[in-house]
C-alpha cells in the first residue's frame, strides 16, 4: 500500500493506493480537520476500487486529492475573502446613506431585539424542516441517460447531472458493443475539437475521476471498470434513451 499525505491550513488529506484481489487496484481519500494538539478522525470522502492499473489508480487518486484541496482550501478562502469585501462595501454604503440617522437605527434594532427575544426562548430548531431532493422514480433496472443525455439515472432513481464531456463519454459508451470504449475513442469523443486536439490520457483520467466522485457524493457508485491497456467498460446494465 502507498500513502500520500498533504496538510495545509488545518486540513489533512490522506490518499491510500493499494492492490485488491483479482489484480485490481484501489485508492481511498480521507480528510481530517485539526483539533487541539492533533487532527480529528479521518473521514472517507472518495474512493475507486475497480482500476486495473496501478499507475492509473495513483493518477486518478492524486487528481481527486488536488481537486479536493483546491475546493476546500483555496476556493473557500477566496470565496470568504470576496464575501467579506462585499459585506464591508455594503455596510459602508449604508452608513453613508443614513448619515445622522444612525442613532435612530440603533434604537430601532434594540426595540426589535426585545420583541424577538421571547420567540427565541420557545423556538425549537429541531422542529424546523428542510427540503430534501426527491429521487426520480426508477423506471428500469438499468442505468439510463435522460433529458438529452445530460442526466444519468441510477437503477435506484438517483439523478446525476452531467457535463458536456461526461455526456459524450457515456453516450458513446452505452452505444458501443458490450458497453465498451477504448482509450483512443474516449479521448476523441470527450475532446472539444477531436479532429485538431484529442483529449490527453491524463485529462481523461481526471474527467472520469470527477464523474465517479460526483456519483459517490449522491450515494451511488458508478459501475465503470478500467481495462488495463485497452479502455473502459460499463459493468452494469445500461440503456441509452432516444433523444
């Protein structure tokens, strides 16, 4: 088993790559937040246990690790910084508009707090409900592409939205014999300009890693297997709806 660990800004990401039975390789990505003198428990956030090549398993796992790191650290910091700047600008603009009426505003806010206080003492947050997306009722025991191919539906009715490149890959995969697609075909069909610049193998690995992660985040595992030196095979029943 090979382990990669990266730590930054209180976030630890641990990638483990190991060999499974039947010459299959797997990778697992864990995250842990700093707490006190160390880190909290590791939480599994992504995995893939159906890869036939160790190099591909490492590349795919590292791609997901870097994506998680950018999303959790870099993207979050930039977003919070922008939100803080927007909030400060809005406050300054409001202060300029109110001018000498700030005292009146402070008195109004104090009066409102006094009125809301009794309600807060009896309000039970656990009684509040939140909307939960309702899965699409399954109409088949097979995976399906619907809505122009931009939505993948699992046999249990879970809906997974697809990007244009993901859509083209799955449409071609489902239409192929035995749901098989070679590496060369996959690189061509997912490229923006296939005739001029086919997608590279590493870029294809990242694309499919994100697709698998998207499915896992919705509680389903994409039954896509990598065939070493050949291509990809969908190992579950799949139908391509007419659109």
